[in-house]
């Protein structure tokens, strides 16, 4: 979970306009100097900077002792979420999902995540892949809510189309094995190919056992020439070529 939160912090940082104090805090954190990160971000947060509020929440959420403080993390996330910060609203959902500093509550977690998706859609006209992946996984696992394969697939498809590697790999597995759908090996090949365009370390950070390259090789060995041709045509339609 900590690596997932690190990825979404990086995404938030990369998508935000440059700001000296915010960037200095991020640079300090990369040097493992969390005190300097606090010194840079706290004045920005006091002035209502949603990115700094989120970054402080993340720092208190994911750090070890003595810095870890889930109550502070929640407060900073809430302040950022009140400013419609997508990742902070997602992080509130994750706190409630995992029961960190609050009573575990999957329904409340989903409410925050759906709200984060609405913020993303309002801001960009599209959803947020990390939010979509998190919602999909709740329905896959059925923890705190009934397992729902239909909703899981719907949310994983949204995340996969927004280039989430784990959702792309998941859809490859779904269409290879017929998990709630008809077996479709060319479509499985398509999704595995997209997942394979990400670094192995990025994919395995979400799904440790996932190996898109190996999955592609195994699948291709079982496919007919017609199926392979269809799969490659799907990739070519997106301007892509298979990556081995």
C-alpha cells in the first residue's frame, strides 16, 4: 500500500504546476530529509495549498515512527479533499478501507473514492486511473461489500483505458481465463501487451506475481495464427506494436 501511495504522490507532483516551496519539499523527501520537507510544505499548507496539504497527509500516513500519525494524516487529507484534491480524497478512502486511525468502513471508503473520481472528471473530463483501480479492487476482493464481478470489470476497464498497468494485466487474465466473460485470447493478448509496456517493477508493485512478458509468451504459444493476427491488428489500430 505504501508503494501505491508513493506512486500517486509522484503522479500528483508531476501533474502540478511548478512551485519552489513544494518542489523543495519533494526534493528534501527524496533525500530522506522529512524535517526539511515539513518545513517547506507546512507554510504552503497553512496558506491553503491543496498539494502541500496532501503531501503532508501522505507523509504522516506512510512514514514510520516517530513521524507516523494517522490522525494528522486524516486532517490534512480532509483539508485537501475540501479543495477537491483527487489524490487526497482517494487517500481518505484508503484510510477508511484499511482502518488506519479510523474504524474500518468500506462503504465510507467507496464514497470517498467515488467522490475522487467525480473531482477528476470535473477537472479533466476524464477519471483517475488510481481511483478506478482502487474501486475495482474493492469489488474484486469483496471485502466489506458483496463481491461484484461486473462492477470490478467495469472499473478495471476504466483504469486500463487510462493506462493503469495492473488493470491492464488483470483484464489480460480475465479474457484469457474467462473470469466472468467469454474466453477471448486475442483480447487477452492485447491487454497483456499494454501491461508489458510498463516496467516490470511498476507492475509487480501492484501485483507481485504479475509478469506480463511471461504471460504473453505463454498465451501466444496456445494461440492460432488467426488469433495472433487479430491481436496484432488490435494493437496496430492503436498505433502500437507488440513488445517482447
